[in-house]
């Protein structure tokens, strides 16, 4: 099999797909091309461009960086790299309101309702049979939605965020409660994701893998989560209102 030829064909396919605004399909084609030819600078630059359109700025920086290492002057990579770095820096302050699709003056009920809908829409179980790119995107969105809810549903954290705190660490300091909606202990949103997906001591009852864990929207029971030498947390229930 001529991998270089097939990689070129996939790049050309991706270029056509981008012209049709089929950027997810283009990303899949480019991923295949780069798997076949990992040092394909032109494909890396094109994937970086697609990631910019998809607002995946960190991914774009990685693509442009690698392409620059392979060919520092080709395909206009240097200005594209600088723009990606600029956008990645600006994007570090996440738009929590945008993630949940709510206005900045949303009340508690608006936040709860938006969180339930977004969590349903992006729950990774719904994407288990989808292509890898879609599964990765769903996992990322699900974590960020939970992070947005954790900040906006806590008045102190929300205030810190609204006043300009541009990363989760600063927001946590402003909130003073740590973790997920007042769970304490400075729990990382990634840990929340693992618990939602069945790890980390989360009890899912009779809801098996592949079922919608939001079901009747009753809630979740989190088991003993440990306490870093404090004797452990006996657990709690996270319940939708």
C-alpha cells in the first residue's frame, strides 16, 4: 500500500470538505492522512487551520508547531502559529455562560435547566458508537459543561469569574469552597468526569453503561471519595432540582 499517495488523496479530500464547510469530516480525513504520514507538514498545517475554525486552539498550536519543525518556511506556517498561540491564550478564560447557552444575568433555575440539557446533549455515552473525533469532543464538552455549572451555580465562584478571574485556580480562590459546586477539597473537574463515567467511587445503581445516566433526572449518588488523610468523605448525593 502506498501510504504517501493515500495520505495525499486524503488531504485533497479534506480540502474539498473544508470548502463545503464540513470541518468535522475534514478533520477525520486529515487525522487519517497524518496517521499514514506523521511528518506530512502540509496536512499538519491544514489540520491546524481546521482546528482554528473549530476553535480548538491548543490543538492548532500543536499542529502548527510540528509543521514548523518539519518545514519552518512552508505553507505560511509562522503567522498561523502566532495567531493560534494568540487565540489559545485568549481562550484560556472559558465562556461558561456560552457553554451552557445562557445569558450573564441568568438565575439559578436558568443555570440548572441549561446544565441538565447540555449534560444530556453531550454525555459521552451518547457518542460511544461515533467516530473517535466526535467521542473526544463529547468528553471534552462534558467536562467543560460540568466545570461551567460548578462555577456558575456557586455565588462566590460566579462573582470571581464575573470580576475577571481567567482560570479555574483563581476562581477557586475567589470562591473559597473548592471543587464541584461546594464539594470541598479542590476536586479537579477531570475527577468529576471520571465519577460520571463510572469511576472514582460513584454509585450508578441499576443504570448500566450505554444508558442515559440522567434518566428521570433524579440525581447521582457519589460514594466514599477519600479525604487525603482526613478520614474520607462518607459520600453524598448530587440531585437535580
